[in-house]
C-alpha cells in the first residue's frame, strides 16, 4: 500500500513560489503520482500527474527524482486564490484489480497578502 | 455534460434512521468512489467500485453498504445512522486509477 506523507500546513505570501513535498517510500513500479487541490465546500480537483522526472502544465510543475520515493509540487507566483488543501496521491495496485485512490490529510496552503 | 452528480446536497437524520446517498456520472468512467471528509482528517475512502458489478472496501467501510447499480450509478447506504457518521460525503469517478478523478459537490450529512 503506497501511502504518502506531506506537511500538514504551509504559509506563503502572494507572488512567491511554493513547493510542497510528498514522501511515498513504497511506491510501486507502475504507480503514478497525482496531486489534487480542494477549496472549502468543494470536491477536490485534479492539478497534475506524473511518473518520473518533470511535468509542467499551466497551473503547476511536478518534480519527481529518479528513485520516485518523493515528489514536489511547485506553484509559481501564488495568489490568494491558491489558498486550499493540496493532496498527494499514489495509486495502489492489487493484483490485476484497478487500485483505490487514498487521499490522506493533505497540506493546507495559506497564502497571505 | 454534468460530470458527477450527488443527491441530496444536505440531509439531517435521526440516530437509527436509514438513507441512501445517490451518485451518478455521465463520463462513462469505469471506477467510482465514495469518500467521507471530517475536519482535520482529509478524505477517507469508504468504498470503491472498479467496474460495474464489483465493489471493494476502503479505509472506513463499517456502517456503510454500497451498490454499483450500473456503470453510471454508485449509491451509498447507511442502514442505521449514528452521530459518528456526521460528515461531508463525496462521490468521485475516474477512467482508472491512473487518470484524473472527478468529484461531485458533496453531501453534508448530520446525524442527531
């Protein structure tokens, strides 16, 4: 079971770059790493997904080292609207059955003016 | 294209009452999930369905039952509600575990 560990909370100021690191020591060979964002009173929404090295989209970048035991979500120039909970997920595989998605507690990011 | 639709959005139950939370998705996804979210606890997986006709337990299945009625619908039933089941419930769906999961807007359930 590929559980994850991430900081409970982080603070930043507008315009700064924020890096949130997630540990997943037991990641399986075929598992992907996915990050979600959740605003209050809403369901989580997908931000970015990767398998190795670096992935970038219009919202964030995801850095994954060669051993894949951790990953870092990078949010460039955050704004107040980036205040949310960020979840790091690693897929679980059980035999040939598609795995479950475990979210954990996430990281509460608070952006200050 | 509505995505994932949950009903109801709010519900108050008395201890011991039963109810079913409904979830439907129109994206032809194979996998569907039920989560509960409590303050400071993040999202915890209750049950999961990899495909029509199959269900599997998650982290906190006790006190709940599920039915994958067809590919579109995945319901969550509380047979005898308890105050400990007061929570916000989210349904989600995805093509498979390695692709994006889409969430409903949630059901806020209070058991008194």
